[in-house]
């Protein structure tokens, strides 16, 4: 399965997780990863098991990145 297909397969589920505002494909240490963008990072110990982003999906590592709150800018 390609990383694009893996992202598409899991994107809907990831987007329902607390603080998740986006899912994409990026790079970490020279390897393609599935990026999960969150408003703020929370320690795993403070999350319910179903709210923890898996370490990998379909064999592709995930990378959780804190972005803050994203809002549209006016001109």
C-alpha cells in the first residue's frame, strides 16, 4: 500500500481525535511519514487509549506536529 493510500484510509478516523486539525504526508529523518497536525501536544499519559495517535499506520511511521490554532486570515 502506498503512503498516500494509507493516509486516505486512516484520515477520517484521525480527524475525529481530540486536537487533530489536519493529516498530511511529510518527511522525518529522510523517510516519508504520515503527519498528524494538532492544536497542542498532550502527554500520552493524559489521553485515553483511543485518543493516542498510533506510532505507525500500514507500516508508515506517524509524526505528530503541534501547529497551534489555525484560522483564516482576512485581507
